[in-house]
């Protein structure tokens, strides 16, 4: 049976050749992310895009852990109030993202912040009995079954967790300056957090939130809209495998960091493409509205809330029910939006946005 692993403390050691190679990848990632930042700053739907990318991150990150829910289900839940365990976990993740962003204005990335976020991630969900908001006091393990004999990895002993987390905090907050690019450091920080595995549950989700918070804190991203979970989920067994390759006496740091940087480059390209497509759809919808006597504020509304009811349109636009229905039906008749077949509380769906985000 495996024994609890004792990772080296940060900072890590890389050869000069590896540093030069990884710096080239980090520079490429930075250029792509900066282009995405710039497009987002200038975008007329910047706020809406932030919500979409955050929601997408919440779905993709929780999917890595095994949850199965979609954009459609999350958006319908916002109307119906129905919350399955999977939907609850996605909504918790989204709440933790937003909480972390706000708290960064007041406190550093630290144990205090980790415990707050962990409490939110496990709230009212399957992990609510797994010591939310507390570092673990018992041994945990990673494996395909609940039997420690089948473990693929056993993290450090619980009594060493505070010391390892203290070391990680100091590294995050530049007390150990290894002169590495922040993108490279983000890869190292995420991997070390996952290797320590400081909680009984929710480590993967919190570790991926940490990537965004670190890049935001170091001004690599200007808004909390760049996430890599979509790319990590696409190759999740490679993601897990490369993390596991760090848990030996000769950790393969170069391979892991290379993978992380390439995933970041792909994700930035994908985000740029999605943002451009969303703006194109908006422009086309605004033109359609102008030519077909549809209210422009309705177009703005459906970009904020792609699944909606007539009552919501009435309330948000401060118009009568009949006026709201009239303008919505003009979009329905032109196949711009689609309604379900309910007689009451009908939900209207603007699928074009979802096709871009899920594509």
C-alpha cells in the first residue's frame, strides 16, 4: 500500500534549458491572454461576457469532478428554482468565484480566503459533511474506490498540512522570488495545492479557482473571465496523469508546466473566438430589431438572460405584459428565440449564445 507523500517545499528547481523553453510558452500565453483582455475591455457586452465565461468555468470545473449538468439546465434552474446536487455544485462554484474576486480587494490569497471559499464550495451539496471550511485532520487519498488499498495517490499526513500550506502562501505572495513568469508560477501553485490536497473534499474545484485568483491578483488578467478548466476537462486523464507525475522523488515539473501553458494558449484562442462570435450575434440581433420593430432593450435583456419568461421581460423592461409579449413573439415568429410547449410559465430560449459557449 502507498504511503503518504512528502512533496518538496516551494520553490522548485528547473534547468536553465527548461526555463528558456517554458518562458517562450508563457510569453505566447501572455500575448493571447492580453488580446482577450483587450477585446473584453472594449466589448459592449463586457459584463454579459463575464457572466457567461464564469458560468462556463463553473460547469467545466465541476464536470472534471464528475458532475453532469449543462448551460440549459443551469439557466432553467434560475427560473424554476429546481436544484439537483449537480446544479447546486455549479452554483456554489460560481458563488465562490465571485466571492474570491471581491475578497481579493481586502485580503491576500491566504488560508483565510481558502477556508471561506471551501465553505461556499461544499455548501448544501454532497460534500457538506466533509468538514467545510476546515483543513483536514484525517488522512485522505485519491483512488477509484473507497478502499485505501486501491489508492493512486495518498497526500501528505494531516499534521503536515498547515506547514505545507504556509509554504504555498508565502510562494503565492512572493516571499520566495524565483524570477519565474506568473503563468509558470500559476501552474506550480495549482499543482502544489492539488498535491497537498488540504481538504477532505473540493480540492480540485478550489485549486482551479486559485488559478484565476492568482492571475487576477498578479494583473495577468484584468477581469475574472479567463479560466482554463474547459481545456483541462477535455484531456482530464492527461491532466490527472501529469499532476500525478509530480508525486515522486523525481517530479516531472517541465511536462506539467508545458501542458498547463499550452492549455492556457488554447483556452485564450477559444475565448477570443467566442467573444467575437457573441459580439457578431449581438450586432445581427440589433439590426434585426431595428428593421422589425423589436425593442432594443429586449435584445440587451436576452443577452444578459438567454432563458427567460414574459414576466421577467415585463419586470426588467418596466413595460406591460402585453407589450412584452408582443415584442417577444416577434422574435419567436422569426425563429430568433424558441419557446417550450407549456400553457403557463412558458420559458423562452435564445440558443445562439449557448451554441457559441458550448461549441
